[in-house]
C-alpha cells in the first residue's frame, strides 16, 4: 500500500482527522505472505483551558453553563486520550484487492466526553469488489466538509457517525444498510424497537478543484411498550418513518485558500446529525403517538495556507425543533434545542511527523425554554505521528 493510500484511510475521523495529512504522517510498512501491512497512528497531548464552565475532555456543548446559573470559571485539563493506533492491509485476491482497516483511540471508559483511558474501537471493516462490511463512518456522511480543528469533537452538523454497516459502492454511487441503534431511541432504551436497518444512498463527485456529495437517509422508527404501562394499555406502540438529506462541498479556491461547507436536514434523523442538541429521532406524546423531531445543521469554513501550516476559521450550528413538544408538555423545558461553535486555529508542522496546534473556540447552547449560555475554550496540542 502506498503512503498516499494510508493517508487517505487515516483521514476518516472527525475534528483532527486532517492533521495526519498536515503533518505528513506515514506508516510502518511490512509484508506478511501476500499481504501488505501498514501500521499508523500518533501520540497527541491536548492542553485545554476553559475560560468558563468545564467542557471536559473534548467540547461537550451540553456542559455549557446557562447565563443565569452560578458556577466556577477557569479549568485546566491535560490528556492524551485522542492518541491513536491503527493498521491497514491490502491483499491481492482474485481479480481485485481485499483491503481492511482496524483503528482505535483511548476515549473508552466512562463515556466519550467525560471518560478516557480505555482503548475504544473506531474502525473495523473490510472492502472487496465494492462491498464494505464492518464499522466505519456512515455512508450518510463523509469528510468533504470537514475542516481541521485541535478539539477532537471538531466541526458540527456533519452527517452521520461511525457504525456497523453493509455498503456497496459502484462508481460515484454508494448504498448501505446500517445499524439503527446508533440513531437514538424514541422512548426508553428498553421500549424502542429496531426492526429494520437504516438505509442510505450517496453520490460523490470531483470536478477539477471542486468536490461535492449528496446523500439521503430512510429509517423506520418504532416503539413497543407492551406490558410496561399496565394502567393505560391503550398507549403501547406506534411507528413512523424518518428521513434525512445532506449536502457537502469543498473547493480549492487558490493554491492557498480552501473553502468548505455542508448542510444537513431531516425529520427523525436523530444521531445522523453530528452533535445534534437532540440525539433522539423522536418522542412519544401524551396520547402514545410517536412524533418525529425535525433537525437541521450546517457549517462553513475557510483554510488559508500560512508558513508551515494553515489558519482555519469555521462555524457550525445544529438545531432540533422541539417547540411543539415543549408547548404540549411532552419534553422538559431544560431540553437543548440549539448548539453552535466557532473555531479559529493555526495548525502547523515544523518537521515531518510533528504537528503543533493553537485554537480558540466559542460555543453556545440554547434550551427549548429560551435560556442560553456560552463558553470559551483555549486549546493547544502537540502530536507525534508515525
């Protein structure tokens, strides 16, 4: 496998994904029988200072303190949980090549944002004759609209996350059946029923300096609380259809300037809108009906080459429409309805395999009752790649 192929696989991660490209990260290459093996990864230290509330190991927008709430300002956090290890293989098999990728980081234990230290699986999949099977980024989303950030959570409003799936790619089109449990629950975890996989389709094309993709999502949402409510057995089950669309674009405006943008919208989209204020695709109202939640997200960024690195400025927003649910008393007043983030950073590589980064982020959240808050995070990193 070529070094460029390794880089292409390595950038399949959010936030700091493109840092491997920026640092010219390479891999340890060797051959076993007829299989080429490449081991890659990096060790990364994050040094974080939260000017306001403590947003934990990576920006957790749900931790932003509301304006009318008292709390302690000023928090320093240092960790190496994003450090990553992965391997890829290529094996000539018949008239095609079998490719595999297994990758993990150390955000395991105690939850993604608050925990860390345990090894966590990110990717584990194989590809042969256009068929992909395993866990990787959802076919509903990709990295075209992604811009580099020091924070691991990174840009908002992308489509999809990492999940188990079966995907087929032919030319510029790809189709997948994906794990429905990753898209959130519509009732309690025990009562949400996952009868069918989520289905996606995507078209992606490159024309000169412009890359563009459009994707669609269809899903069947259902809950069944048979026996869970013996007092009112009339409200035990319901179902609804969910859908989503996403559009991403990237263009190399000049040799030094890159523009990126994305927009995602759906009804019952749930976790397929990355960092949505409501990961649930729907809720059960007082009459027992399953009501889907509309959600919209989008963002734009500009990257400007400067010296040995680039200056990146980006903004993202994600909104879940919970107004009717709140007015009818079906969701709590404290439910989050809107998240936004603005990042500005400089990421550079003084020498091959070493990357530095400095970043300032301004993050906001708003509850469905109108209460809101904001937080500023300053962050630095040092990354050693191999």
